[in-house]
């Protein structure tokens, strides 16, 4: 095996097995940070040994076994953890006798529970949101610190510090390696988990900074995390709602930019380029969520809104009235001027641009929207449709000034120039 193929094999195994490996080791050690360190040691051992011995048939189990041995060595040097040493030692003795369940099958009876526990630990409210996202991508997404830093356009030392501090905060707070019991606490924690996954997805779908409008790899990572979560918690409607939303949004990615990277707005996209497989997966996830019988939550409602676009083969076939109603339901559940801004767009498509502008103006002074570039962008669009081109130009220029993404800024500047030209010709 060549060095390059070995590296590819290790990367593939790490992507798939790293979350399971960390989850299983965290259950043994009771320490998420230590579990990650042991998992990384096992990967280093693989890099050293696999070029000569070849990639094991059950590579994930090989990594687990090596990590357990490293844990034993550590516990031998730390007599305060004698109990853990004995516990893992018994498992290792069983493995050497040919009965290690990790060697016989990669996924043992506890692995799903372990992964679910790791999800809730990585997204614990004791951590600030940026740390939750970084730790989730590192632990559950299998991304390296370098890849996480690249995804968020943040210096690698900054991401490394976030991850280290997050693990220390979890240890200091004695966060238990468990899933909260069903009830209010679990619901609140699940909301945090879904928020982190969706935050990661949104950063990929509409990058907040940099020169690329999208980062599809980040969308892919978040969608993969969502699918795993849906397998682990199939009884939760909102998990299916989030997966459905990400599936449908992802279907548009190929059509959202021109070959040169220029953004293409939703109503101008070539819908034949939308991925129908992802749309169908999203619609099926919506059906699974509704089949559980609970009232639709915010993610299921957002998925239904996305489905209104997905079901329309042409922009003019979009069910705008239904969409406006769904936004009203969403606003009732989670009042937000951002949701009201989106509702205003849907209303404008039903009742005309002035009706939409009236709704926008009603929320224009909200503190939450003070630096939100889409507020002047939407207002500029509505003013342009009303033939108020000079006012529209000013709004598009303000949107450009507020945008921290290069492509988004260029789009607003281009719309400002178009509005200026229309004003002169008018």
C-alpha cells in the first residue's frame, strides 16, 4: 500500500468511525476530552502500522482496540483511576480471548446510545454557540481542527482554543455523558442540538464572510449529522423536520450560482438543475415527521415552506398564499422580525409589493435587523417593483455596505447599479 492510499484509507475510516470511536471511549473513560485524545492516538498508530500490515478488515474495531490499550497504559500510570483500569482491562482480556464485541462487530449494542450521548454533550448549553459548533464538527463530523477553521474562515489557533476550552468547560461542569430523560429538559437540550446542526448548515448555505457565497462541504457535513440524528432519534418529529429542510435546501445548491460563482436568486434559478432525489428525500422526511402525530414545530414548518418551492417546477407555480400562512404559523411559534421579513416577501407575491413593503416597514426599526443586510435588500426589491428606483438604489447600496460576504456584496452592488439605470431611463 502506498503512502497516498494509506492516507486516503485513514481519512475515510476517520470520517466514518471517529464519532463512534470517541463515543465508545467516552463511555469507558467518562471524559470526552480524554476520549478524543485516545482516538487520535489510535489514528497515529494506524498511520504507523497500516502501510506495512495493510488496512484491517474491521478497521473501526482495530482503532477501538488500540485506543483501549492506550487507555490502560494511561490508567496504569494514574492509580486514582484504578476502577476504570480494571473495567477496561476486563474488556481487553475478553478481546484477547477472541470475544471482544468491538472486534466481532463495529457497532455493538450500546453504540447508538453512545453516539446520542456524545451529541448532547457536544451541544451542551454550558458552551457558547461557536464552541458547540466547533466541537460538534470535530467530534461528530470527524473534521480536523484545520478543516473546521477553514470552514468558518477563522484562524486555526482560534478554533483549537475553542475546542480545548469547550472540553475543559464540559469537564469542569461535570457534564454527565448521558441523554437527558424525556421531558422538558430533553426538549430544551434537543432544541440546542438542532440549533447547532442548523447553524452549521446555514453557514454552508449562505456564508457570512469570505468570497464564496456557499460552502457546500459544510452543508454536506451538517446534513450527514442530521441524518445520523434522525436514525438515533426516529421518534422526534423536529429531527425529521430539520433533515427535511436541509435535504430540500441542498437540492438547490447546483442552481444557486453561475459557473463563475455569481449568485443566482431563487426565482431566477434553473429548476431543472435542482436535485430531485434530495427533494424526494426531503418530502419523505416531512411525511415521517407528520406521521408521528405531534403538532408541527419550527423545523417542520420551515421544511413545509421549502417544499412549496420544491414542488413548483416553475416559479409562477409556487403556492405563495400557503407559504404566507406557514410563515404566520412559524411566527406564532417563534416570534422573530426575521420570520416577519420572510413573510412579507410571501405576502408581496400574493397581495402585491406595497402590501409586502408595509409589513417590512413595520419591522424596519427592530434592533435585531439593524445590521441584517437582507432587510434593505428585501426593501430595495419591493421598491424596485413599485417603480421607486432611486429609493431602491439606496437600499441596495445599504445592503452592500452591511454584507460581509464578497459575493453577496457584489450582488447588491449590481442591483444598485441596475436600479440607478432604470431610474435614469424612467
